C-alpha cells in the first residue's frame, strides 16, 4: 500500500474526540460490516466514554495496512490463514487471539433472470459467462472458493470466466446488479442482499469458515481493545451476530 493511502486512513480515523473519551479502531473483514456497525453503538453504550471506529475491507488488505503502520487496535479476519500471517509478522498479540464466529460459503445468482445453476458443473455451461470470485491473494472468500473448485477439479476449466473482486461485498454487488451469472459469497452476505440475489446451493470441499479476532500489537489502547473483543461474547453482541446469520465457533 502506498504511503498516502496509509496517511488517508490515519486522517480518516483521527476525528475529534470528546474530552476524556478513549477511541479504538477495529479493522474487520468486509462480511462483518453490517453486524459490527450495529454492535459498535452497543459497545459504546456499555462503556461510557469509549468510541469505536471501523475500517472494513478484505482481510488481506487490512493486514497489509496494519503491517505498514496503520493506527489499528483490533483486527478481525474472515479466515485463519490471514491471522496466521499476522502472527508470523508479529502484527497481533497472539495471547488475545480467539475465534468468535463461523460462516458458510454459498453460490448465489441474480434473483431476477438467474440461469438456474444447480451444481458446480453447471458453471461450465454456456449460459454462465461470468463468475465473480474474491481475489485469492487477499480475499478469504476467494481462497475458500478455490478450495471448492480445486476439490471438484473445475478451477482451470472455469478460470476464463472469473471476474476478480477486491472483497466479498464486491462479489455480492456484481451478482446483485446482474453483471455476472454467479458468485461465491458467505451466507451472511447473501442475507444482507435481500431479494436481489438467491442462493443456488451450498458447496462443500473447503476448510471451515471461522473468524479469528485479536488485539493489534502496536495498539495504544490494548485494554479497551480487549474489552471490545470480550464484548462480542455478551448476549447483546451475540444477538446481533446471530441475527445476521453468523454461527458460534
């Protein structure tokens, strides 16, 4: 990431605080956007004087920002591999790492004028011209997708049809706008899209979709960051996560 991108992130997060307030910044996987935006105010209500701000993007992009010095206190990833890299690069406090939700991978198509995909093999048919997938290098849903298609020995066959997306939410956008015939997202994302998309089926052949979270090593608010992670286990937060379709680890 270029320096000015990090500077832009720092400036966006450095908004004025009320006197005596403590702020934490939570960098979270794009699929957590809606749930975390609802959890944030609940956390602040439970901790008067606390302010939580969010930065949502693909997990790999978020880790790159953290490693390059972005002012982040909590990191929530949509896969174990990205968090493992964070641990290897000493970007997270491994003692605070925990799995806090699960999800599932689904194949979706536009709700209107969908081609009626029923199986992975159907993706090779002439009616499916474009398939949206997350970028394997930085987007966890892309890695889960590759595992599924490798298991079915379809990756190489379908590769010419792939439309690469920068996050799972971009995959969702491509499908909901009808720009592609199919896409791989999490079940929670499909639910957020409402009647714009429909789930064709739930593929198998990939690692369990578990989300780890941890305090960032360079956090200047480690106690409050730890409190946010602990808050995710409370009934108030669990109700929100469950309502958005996330499961318990």
